[in-house]
């Protein structure tokens, strides 16, 4: 039995509007009432983080509020961006960094992602969820573990052991995101176990045992329980299925022990 509390995040990407997001947020909050054995977070589009803080705050809910990204600089001339302290000021407490769409659609590299990780962790109120994962081409070339290792080592460069209780890893194979193709539980477990070994090499085995590693990529109510049942899979980061309250709540239920 894992000592790590499962975590399920709903990444809404650029879906929902103010009212549809509020309604979805209320549905998640109501469905999570009384659930203490799973940590749940929603990651609305950045424009709606503060309005969602109103929804979660009003219901006095334990559902965490997250941001999908932030910029590494604290302030200044960076048009269109938002700093980690501004994200925290909008009452988000978790920030995704290095999501595959940031890496492969927007073009972020490991150096920028590392600066973001450090900027998020520099804010005591924020938890950083570093996302990693291989492309289909890399997988077919047998590079899954190599890619994960290099993204972990580069992304976590300079992270202090004292910050690790505010770090979560999300392994999301790029070819599984939004495609309906999921890693088999065995393949996902193998990748997670290797990630934990790398975390052990970086921070020590005890620390590595305490860090949650989530799986993401076409997680649905029908496959969540088997994935989350693997010893090194500590929950999930959910895209499409998090936009339907019923499905997201069923996935949260699947993470319960
Ligand atoms: P899907 O669940 O839609 O595959 O998206 C996964 C994801 O990218 C979560 O961050």
C-alpha cells in the first residue's frame, strides 16, 4: 500500500467559458464533498483562475485551484505572460510546468521549463507539477526512459530537497494525449518506476518514495482504476474526461483506496 496520497487533476486546457466553467467547478466541488483520501485539483484557463477561486472559496471546498503555466520572471516587460507570484495572488496553489503542449506545440525547451520550475517553487504557496513524456517517434525508437530521465534531470536542476514536498511529477506520453490510446498499465508502471529511480538518484530513495508521479494521456472512467492500481502510479492528470463532471468524478473515485 502506497504512503502517497493519490492526486487527480483536471486540465481544462482552453476549454470552457466563464459560466460553463463555473458550473463544472460546482459539480466537481459537490461530488468531492467528504472525499479526504484523494487530492483533487482543477486547472481552468488562466483567465478563469480568479473567478474559479470564487466558486471554490464560496463552497469552502478542498478542491485545489491550479494554473496551466506561468512565466519564470517575477515582473517586467513580458507581454501576455503571468508570473508565479501573480498566479499565487489569484489563489492558485498548483502550477503545471512543461506540459507536452507547451513543449511540442508552443516550443518550450528544458532550460525554460527548468526556470519555470524554480520560479514556481520559489513561491512558498505553490506546488509545481512538472510534466514529462516521450513522443511516439521516441517511444518507437525505445527512448521512453531516456527521454523521461533527461526531462526530469533538466527540469529539476537546482531544486532543493526542502522543496520536494511541493513537487509532483506527471508522466504523460505525448502519443497518448487526446488520442484515445493509453499506455498499458504495465508500460506505464515501468516508466513510473524508472522515473522514481531517477528521482532517487537525484534526491535519495526516501525522498523519491514520497514524491507523487501521476499518469496522463486518455485516462477515462473505464481504464483509470487499473492504471491507478499500479504501485508507482499515484493518480492522474486528466484532459478530455475532466470536462465532463460525471466522468471526472468517476476517475476520482477510481483513485480512492
Ligand atoms: P487527455 O486526457 O485528453 O488525453 O489529456 C491528457 C492531458 O494532456 C492532461 O494534461
